[in-house]
C-alpha cells in the first residue's frame, strides 16, 4: 500500500509534468539547443525574404540604426532582436533563428498570462499555451504558396505580429489581474508598434473594445497608455526614431495607395473559411444566449449607465466578432503569415461558457462543429506542412557552397537541384529573351519567386558572385568595402564582412517598398564601391531598381562580373580594373 506521503509526491510530480510554465520552459530550452547546432532546413518559396534580416543585422553591427539610417519595410524591433540572436547563436539556421527570435517578446508575456489563468484552471491555461507553441515553434504560414513542402522564409514579421496579437487577445479575455493586464497591454502594444504598425492598429481596436466592455478599467487603460507613450517619448528624444518611423510609414502608405475596401475583400476571401465559420458561431452563440442579451438590453433601458452598456458588450459572441474584424484588418496589409490565429482565445472563451447540460443537442453539435471549423484548419494545416517538409527532407541533399555561411544551410530534393543546374546555363545563354520579359514589366513565370529552383539558383549565383568579387579584388588590388545590389536582397556585406551603404532600403521591392531617393541617399549611392546587378534572369524589379538609382550610379562603370551578373564600379576604382 502507498503511503500518504508517496501519494502527495506523485501528485506533485504529475502537477509539474502538466505545468504550463514547465512545458514552456522545456520548449524554450529545446529550441535554444537546436539553435546551437549546424542544422539545415528544407528550402521553401521566397526563401530569400530571410536574407533581409541578415542585411539589417550587418548594418546594425556596423553602427547603422534602422529607420534613421536605412528604410525598412517594417519596424526596427525584430531586426534588433535578430541581431542579438546572430551573436548568441552564430551557427543557427536562418529561418529557425528568425522565426524563434520573437519568443524573446512573446514567451514572457504568454508566461504571465498562463500563470494567472493556471490559478483558476490548468486545462484552460494549457488550451491557451499549446496552440501558441505550435505556431511559435513551427516556421510555417497557414497557407501555401507552392505545392512542394518547404520552410517558409517569408512573411516572418507577419507571423511575429500574428503571434503577438494571439497573446494580446488571450490577455484581454482571460487575465483577471488588473496590474498584470496593464503590463501585458503596454508591452504588447509597444512590441506591435515597433514590430509592424498595422498590428498595433489591430491591437488598439482590441484594447478599445476591452475598455468599452469593462474588461479594462479606465484607470488601468490610462496607466497602460502612459507607459506606452512614455517609452515612445524616451525613444524619440534620444534618437528621433519615432518621428522617422512615422514618416517612413506615410511613405509606404503613399506607395501603396490602393483603397482599403478592395483589400478587405481580398483579406476576407483569403480567410473565408475561418471568417464565415466565426461569424456563424458568433450568431449561434447570440441566439443561444438571447435571453441574457435581452436582460442586458433591459438593464440598459432601466439604468442607462456605462456599467450596463459594458455588461451588454462583454459577451462571447461580440468578442469573437471584434477579434475577427481585427484579424481581417491586419490581413489587409499582409501577404502571408499565420493568419487569424488570434481568434483561438475568443473561441475558447465561448466554448468554456457553453452549458452542455442546458443546451439543445443540435445547438451543442453546431457550436462544436463551427468552433472546430474556426480554429482547427490553421492548426492542422501548419502541422501538416511541417510534417511534409521535415519528413520529406530525409531524402534531401544539402546545398554545396563556399561563401554563404549559414544562409546556405538549406537542403532540397535532388530533382530540384538537378533541374536548377540544367536551367542556369539556359538562363545564361538566353539573356535577351528574359530581358524582353523584364522590359515589358513581366516575370517569366508569375510564380517565379516561389519556385524552389529560382531560390536555389539565387543562392548558387550569390556564391559564385562572391567568388568573382574575390577574384576581381585579387587581380586588381581593389577592396570593395561598400557593396549594394540592384535586387530585392543584399546579403553580400554580411557574407563578405563588408558594409552596406547608408540610407538605401532593405527588402528592396521597387513597386511597394522603395521610396524615391533623396539627395542624402543619392550621395550614399554615388559613394558605393560596387553595385551588383543579377542577370539570370534579369527581372522587371531589377530594371526598376536600376532606374530608381540611375542618377546615383550614372558615373559608375558597368562591367561583366560573370555570365550571370553585371557590376557597376565606382569611377575612383575603375582605373584599376583589369581590361575586359
């Protein structure tokens, strides 16, 4: 027979095993170990998006300040965190490091939330934590942009924002400690603001509704707002970064001046399954609780107080509608991430308040079915994509390279490698045909940037371009200390331990994220030692970047770096070039 002491010890051991905090700490420790290992990851569509982080990290380590010293497509926080990650984990696989680095922000916040919830219900705390960990651990978006499975190296900052909005919704709905809620709101809104401003807009809507619904008192809302604006003031007075950041946002808005209505339609259509299921679930919940809603309306007519209004607003159906709206609004400026995962806490709250004993069987079945239709597809699809990518990578081969550092830590199907090696000579020998596509503003394939062969070809050519640059330096005695590219990404300064020019945008999408250069930027471009123009294939984006920076590069001497790249060399160095 077991003693009472042994029973107590067994209960404590079981309690520790199921402790949400213990689970979170074990996961974080496991991820840290994986970042220390020289892992490879299956390459995915638009993998080059992750190169932007290395461009930013190199600039930061060389003394440049995001926003102030270079235009960026999103806020500076993610780049600073990633830069710290490259120092702590120099061997880490890029996609894993970029995706997991945001846990520096979200892990402490979700820990505070689940500790508060765990005091009342362990099952609820676990139901909030487990889905969060799935999305935070797996570097995959909730929709696919290519039929082959692979790691999603793009939309990373959108995934970060989606995860932080999940944390904010969980706090607003489940946290009962007013002081703790103030802290989570202030930190979350700051991270959203300096992460991606559209996420901060969605977060502000959620916080405003929490205030109206009485989940957040006016006093604590003011405290959280004061903390938020105090940090903004400190950053602004110390660096002027906030003002510069807002100017950059207005520049992006001007470049993407499409009206909001079409974007809402696009966002709603892309997330139709979740949105339709969520709205039906909210309607069903409102109908099932119509008696309570009628009582709340009667209370408003009798008392006519803010408290009575808040009581009406604070219902599960309306919370779900507001969260859905905030998610769709964020997705209007989002081309791919972990879309709509923020509704999970709202759906969970609705299910927890469901009364199976009194609910009609049809209502109970319909509620559970609609709830599953809301939250399970993104979760199941993310896990499925991860399983396909990682299980399928058993037969993959690593990318051979000399100069790519961790950027080359990818693996791919042998057939993709074989096809890429066959296609590259064709691209080389048919420059004119592909240039014709570029001149009329078209790509050879609408899905070119998603194709694994294109991404692998880019890596192969980057490796080759570095070899060509080093060979050119050896022959001429020139040292190209400042390197830029006329392409979406510029990994060369990071890979070669050189400098990128100040004021030149990172993530250079000339149609969406590269403002017309001012005199300061043009001066920096004129001083660039060498600018690389990839030509296998030459794309419309590359031609547009050449046009944007043409005034700054007018005096540079254009040479053939190799069969797949031209280079524009600063005239003060050109005299030392070997004759071509």
